C-alpha cells in the first residue's frame, strides 16, 4: 500500500450519528499535524449500531473503529497513524485482530452489498476498480445475446427482492417477448418499510451497481429509457444517483451504441416520489411516474405487456438490479450455490427493534431466523426473552420465537403468514405487546391506503378502530372474530398488494398470540405491561419511605400519604400515566 487510508462512513446513518463532524475533525488534524495518509469517504458499512465508523487500512491490514467521536479520533490517529499501534479499545472489526463484534461479519455473503463500505460512491473509478461495468462489457465483447443474458438470470434462480419474489429472468423474458420498439426499465427505490433502509444504503453506497443492472436489463428486453423512482426523503441517495448517472454518461456507459453495441441506446433519469407506500406497488408507481395520483391499476395486462405509457416495462427493485452485474460476471451456478431449491442467492435484511446489533446484513438464503438474530444481531437488548420478529415491512407478519428456526426462503417465510418483503426485520422482546404491534402497523397501512378499494379504505379503518378499543381496555367478546372476518375480506377484495397484505400483522398476531388478545378483552390486562390504560399501579408498603416524590409529581393528586409514611394510590383518580413508577427511586411502585 502506497499510503495509509483513513475512510469515514458517510451514509445517512453515519451522518446522523455525527460522522460528518468526525470527517471534518480528521481533516483538521491531518493538516495541523502534517500527517501522511489519504482521507476518503465511503457510505454505510452495515454496522449501524456502531456508527460513526472509521476504517484505517495500512500495510498490516484493515482496522474498523466504532462509535468514534471528535474526541476519540484524536487518540486513534495518534496511536495508529503516528505510533503505528492500532488502538484496540475502540476496534470493532479487523481482518488481523479478533474483536468482540467480529461475528457480525461472519456468516455474511455480500453480493448486493459487495461494494458498500468499500468504495467512494461518488467515484466511478473506484466502482470500475472493483469490476464495475465489466458485466455489460463482457456481454458486448462476447456478443452474448439478450436471450442468453435472460437465460443466465433465469438459471441463477434470482427472484425479485422487493416483495412477491417473482423470478427475475422470467419477468425479463415476458418483457423481451412483448412486441414494440419502445420499452422501459424502472427501478423501484420507493419501498417504504424498514427494508427500504437497504435500498437507500445501496443507492447511497453503490449507485453504479444499480445503473449497471438496469443497463443489462435494458439490453435484455430492448428498452431505451430507464427511470429510477426514488422517494424525495432520500436526498443523499438522489444526489449520488444523479452524480453517478452523469459520470456514466461521460464514460459512454449511458447514451448511444453503449459499449459498441450498435443500436443499443439507453439513458436513465431519476423521478423523485412523494414517499407514498402504495407506490411500492408497480402499477401505482407507473401512474406516479406518468404524473397521475399513485393508485394501482387492474392487472392483467401486466407491466411487461403494458406498463409505462402503456408500453412494455420491466420493474425490479434496487437489490434485484444490484445482483445482476455480479451474476453475469460470476455465472448463474456461482449465485445459485447459495440458498435453497426455490430461493437462490443471498438476501439483505435491515435489523431493527429490540436487537443489540441493528443494521444491514446480507446472508445466504436458507439461514434460520434464529441465526440472524443471535449470531449476527447479537441477541436481544438487555438479554431479555426473544418474543417475535416482524418480517416483511408494515404488511409483513409476526413470527413467534418458537418458529425462529424457520429458514429464510420465500416458501418457508410465506408458510408462517409473513412475507419476505424487501427485507425489514423488526425484533421484539417480552415487553412488546403483540396487540399493539398489530395496531401500530395497521395504523400505518391504513393511512397509506390510496382509497381506491372500498375494503382497503374502509375495512382497514374499521379494523384499526377495533384494535384501538382493545388496547384501551374497551375490547368486546367477538372482536377477534370480527378482525378475522374483515381481514379475510380485505385480502380477497383489494386490488393491489397493499390491501392484500395489510391484514398480515393482525392475522399472524391472532394466530400466534391469541391469548394476548383474550387477556386484553376478557381480563382487561396487557400481559406485556405495555398498554397504559390496562395497567394498575400500587404502592409496595414495605418499600415506601414516604419521600413525597411520587405525590408531588402526580398530575391528578391521586397519591395520598404523610411525609415519611406509607403512601397509597387512589385507583379511581389514577390516569395510568406511570409517572410515579418511573420516578420512584426505591422501587416502591409495582405495576400489573
């Protein structure tokens, strides 16, 4: 290595954690102390729970420092750069030193995320240095026909990573065989669930891989125009995408006769969306691109036959396109060696919720949910009991702990009542109320309904009203059955995937946690002690010292008692705010 490299993770997650300040501080120290190293930028490395992250590469190896702030960076640079001694206290990963967090990277197979955290996403040269644009170049130089490219994608077993898991190559084949000289390629970068964090991270960290995947798709189906539909709430992704597109044009990777392929003219532009969840559905997305309100259209015809401007159109999401160049360069067999019989390759998951190691992981299909949560995710925060995982975004389902040995593939996940979705994985512990979880996710999908279908527009509202009543202690006998009836009617009668999957959180929580619903309705109790209106607070006499803290803080004067005497709570006045419980320093308030 010519010079030591100091690389700062400047994805949205890193910037939010303070990485930009760290980068500026490194610049100041480098100039002030005349230090000899190269300062570089990258994007999300995946280890979001340790942001801000700074990597130092020298002749001995790579060293990743976590939770770096402007004070720590001075010590890190002094020890590692000036004294050539890695500062182990702040290390989270190294390829030469074992660290407690090393297991986060073990077990991962990075294909879609192969460049994220390794390159400067604003440098096309760094993308090229890691075999960027070599896949489309291979197609051109070896004169691989569009049908043969499609066959490679089919043979790889790649399925759409955005939701339903439809075979990617088959979708391309349909678009290729549709008549017409005007065709389109669209990248759906607008999925509004926790998995959308993955989409944003790839767009921010490796935009050229998505562009190259779209170029290959365009060649395969005969398209001459591409659109990346990206929500405007991702300003950094939009900025880096537009920069990457301009760089690709300057290099001749976009434009006319790409790589000398006569007649292959293709260009891409970014369409900023308003962040409507329903626009994750392909026909609603198309309507939005056309300037109409984002509402789904009846299918058939499918977009492969009649899509954007009623022309044949191929739509895939960010992760799907990011896989394509790797598959073309390495072959279908290399990709399909990962995974199960019907779910090949890898899948990116955004881990969030009550999990120690929140962030992005890319794992081979066939791994179990338990392995992801405990081996990569580090287990549950506070070592509490793992209760469930919500998989597939707001329209996904909740999988209980006893099914956590379910393998990650489309069929196995679907069999639980959940969906793969775009890879959101929300982990829950024993303090999570599953009825409230169902209410929370249904509240989101109900608000995001475009309103076109009566059952989706009104049915989800009625379901939300019932769930809200239950969590507020006003549930009635028969409510569970009403929820099930409405859920099934909504699934069967809705036009698009939003309505068809919106009831999933409710149906799966009823299926696996029916006892919690019954406790809320019959006993007026929340077993997880989460729903405030179902809680009761009492003073523990033997622990109360009469300090007056709870009495002074009670907003409705529901606590009585003399100084240094045992207090008691008037239940008829208590509004269940929990202020006494949180402020008591002697654990003298119990909640049940």
